[in-house]
């Protein structure tokens, strides 16, 4: 606080810096009149203090003029009407990323300062996320480009302007702009033209390289993500039920967590053997069962058929976002814990070629949480992460037909750090990456496509070619949506009986009619491996771009 005592009571203070070199100096009188001036901040501290003293002295002299009340009245009127000479800004979302703000030049404008924040309201002339001070226009405009930000429909841009018009300093505050649906169609800019991408979404057309979907998990956005609610065990008869519950899916410190918990901790162990599980819920979004297959919505314990002993979550964009062809990047940390099965997948929106796996599945990344799970001396647990494509007729699949996959090993385990899992999906094929390094390329032949690539060309398969009326990319020529899940166990063979787990063997057999019961009865062997933080599937961010 700096001050002196002239003929009236005044308060003096310096606000937060308007920019790196400019400080806003405010005087508040007992008439509630605010006088604002701007002081240049010098690199040298003594010069900086001298500048402050000069500003105080000059302001003191201004206030001390004989007609003080008239002067203050004029200043008050100036500030009440300061936005009258401040032109409005034009805003343009740039393609494929970035934001442009500009105002037309006029002879009276001597200086323009832009102050911008994304999705964070600015109250008055408050500090902003991005800012710049301009001393001259370019091409008849005062232009501020922010090149490295990704915007999507619904984002809010908050901003304020500081102009020097003639000899007067002017502020225009509390301004905002909402990002429109078509990022590259704004006519305010003639420098950025939209080249339409081959990517298809529910909001097509889109521009080449446009960011289509982004979540940095500052909160759990239930408009973007819907929860699977079912006890079906999925297509692999897994042992968990999926619910919409903040004990199992939540955001903390900018990271999405999916946590496995035990059914008995909420409903009691007796419920597993004698209870009735009703997930039908209400008709409200987020409460109603989503998958009735295998008694997924209503299930009664009967003999060796116990209820699902584990509760977990699957989040998906099935009702909010889907796309065909594009670039997907997910930054994630895999969980550690015996028999945990984390997966990041793309699933078909319409199942155009029939039920799974007919219509395909794109596995962006999946793993097994076991610390010591070996198959033929190769690590099969947390040291391995897999990326894959599933397709073909279920009844015709033998061995590895209809499955193309590749894995990468990490001695320290995929649970120790976050890694970026990426899929480039084009009209010609796929390329899979981990941390920017290519892991697998898949290119189907023009003749036969994935039917041929999957090994279904020998008799009697050609007569059953369900992809013959699609493109060579069928079944991957349709729109898919994002799904992130944490499953447990299952009898599909993802946890093979032939693999060896240490220190305790696998507690169930994939051919057992009571696999979930067997799993639960050996709970003392695997529950200790689930630690609260390390056993959470953690997602830092998700992004999807249109193809360039």
C-alpha cells in the first residue's frame, strides 16, 4: 500500500500486473471514484521504484488542482463511458488448432492489449491465461494469435481489452465468446480455409486436422462420458459388474480413476450367495441398465452361480461422440493387481455387420495387472501391453483367426508411469503407437480386405463373407465410439489356464461352470495385491483428431 494525505482521503494500490511490463495503478477516493493509470516496469529495481514515485507525484498534483471536484467528476464520467470508443473484437477458431482475436485499425488507436482465458471467467481486468500488448497494427488489424490451444464446441473464451485511444486509456471488460459447432467455417478470417477431412463424425463435415474430442479430466463430464451399467460380465464372462458410482469412477487432480471394489463391502458376503441384483434402475440417464445380456440387468444367486463379486466401471462416449477414421491418443497408467484387466477400446456405434466380433473392435491398449504371470517364460502380466483388432464371425474363429495383435514389454511395468497410446485409423489401414513409437501397421488387401487378412478365405468361409458389400476396411468402415474399462478375470482365455502365476496359481479354470465362485473362494490370494492407488486405472487425457 502506497499513499499520502492530500485534501481528501485517498487509497492507493497497485493491482496484479496487466502484462509482464505493465502495472495498473489505481487511486480510490472517498467519492468512490477510481483513477487508473499504467506504469512501465523497468528491469532495474531502483528505476522501477522511481517510476512508482513519479506516478504518485504526478497523480498527487492532478488531484491537487484547484477544481478538484470538477476533475474527479470528469474522471468518473470518463470511466463510466470508457467502452464507448473501444471496438468489439472478432474471434476465430483456427484450423486445426489455435485462436485468433482481432480488431480493425483506426487512426485514434495507439495501443491494444488482449487478455484471454479459456473456460475460466475473467472478472473485470483480472489476470488472464494468455495476454499480449501491441504497439502497432498489421495489415490494418490489431491481431492476437494463440496457436497452441485446442478448442471444441461449447468451450468459452473469456477476455478483456485495454486500448489507448487518442490520449485516453480505455478498458472493455467481462467479454466472452462460445466456440461454435463448425470450427473452421467462421468467415471472419480469410487466411484460414477449411479443407474437408475424410473423417466422419456425428457433426460432419469437419476440417483436416481438427480436434474433435478432448478431455483433460478437470472434472467428470457426464455429458461426454456415459457409464455402462450391467452385471452381464461383458462378452468374456468377466467377474465384475459395471456401475455409475463415484467409489468406482472419479476424477482427482486432473486424472480419471477407475477403481475396483468388492461387492461384499457394500452388500455383505451373504448377498453373493443369496441375493438378488436388480440394475434396471429408473429411466433417468446414468441410472438404467445398459446391457441385459446374460442376466445383466436382473440376476439371482443360485447354487454355484454367485453374483458378481467385484464392482468396477466402464466409461464410454456411445451417446455423445463417435467417428470414422482419425487419430486417437490416450495418456494412461495401467493398474497393478492380480486378474485386473484394463482396456482402452473403440467399439462400433451401430454394429453394422452384426454382434461382436462381426462389427469389429479396435484395442488402443490393454494389459493384465498381475505382477508375475508367465507363459513359456514370457511375461504376460503388467510388463506387457497389447494393441489389437478383433473381427470376423464368432462361429468361424479358430486359434487366432480374426485377431491381429502386437504387444510391447516393459521391464519396470506399464503401471509405473503414464504412457501415450495412439492409433492412426485411415481409409487404408491402421498404425499403432506407444509413446510416439510405431508398434504395428495393419493394411488390408484391396481384394478380400479384412476377411482375407483374417484367414477366412479357405472353404467354407468365402460363402459367409459378411464384409463383401463393404469397403476393404470393413468392418472398420463405420463409426466407432471410445470406451475405457477395468474388468476382472473372465473365461475367454485372456487369462490362459496354461500360464503360471506366482506366488499363487490362477484360482479358476476357464472351463469351470462356477468360475466366479472359484475365483471368490481364493480371494485371500489376490485381494492383497490390490492396493488403493496402484490398482486404479488412471487416465490423464483423451484426444481425437480428424485426419489431415
